[in-house]
């Protein structure tokens, strides 16, 4: 049952990424400009380095975590605040590293969420700006036509 739920979450994430791709397809330079504005690439690099450092630290200081796979699992579960409880540290240092992973995960994932939200906000803002410009152009053309008619009526 849990695996089905996790697969459903993975599918939702896939649809979300496809939506982001579709949104970015409007402008070919959108992704590179977006990365420059939001530093998402740097945030992802920091997240990967954070996972790596925490994994190495927990593996070194805690005797209960006896291989690198278990250490990665513990750090990712801690970062996402899932906390299955299948792996727990045996030392105080391990608990401290787990707490640091939790706080760091909260900061990293909330930052990534904010960046992804900004994609939607910028897309909506750009769409509204384009609509507003086209309406202004239409109104300007209509005013010009009315001014021409007024000039014609004045001549008569």
C-alpha cells in the first residue's frame, strides 16, 4: 500500500515537471534566464553537497549505521522529515547530525518550492503583461480611428 502511494507521488511529480517544461517552452531562453535569476542550479548543488557531507559524517560518527547506503537512506529520510524509524543513530553525534539534516532539509526544500512557485508567478505575470499590451494597442488604434472621424466631421 505504501509503495502504491509513493508511486502515485512520483507520478504527480512527473506531471509537475512536464508542466514546468511546457511553461518554459514558450521562451527558449526562459530556463537559462530563470536559473540566472533564481540560482536554482546553485541551490541543487548545495543540496547535493549537503546530503553528501551529512552522509559521510553520519557514517563516520555513528556505529549503528554500518554502510553508506544506510547512511544515505537515513539522511534523506531525515531531510524530508519522513522519519520512518527503521534506522536510528546510536550516538549523540548521530542525533545532532540527524537534527542538522532535518533543519537543512527544511531550508533546502522550502527554497526549492519557492523557486518553483516563482515560475508560475512569472509566467502569469508575463501573460497578463502581454494581454495588457495588446489591449492598450487596440484602444490606441480605436482612439486614432475616432480622432480621424472627428477631423472628418470638423471639415464638413
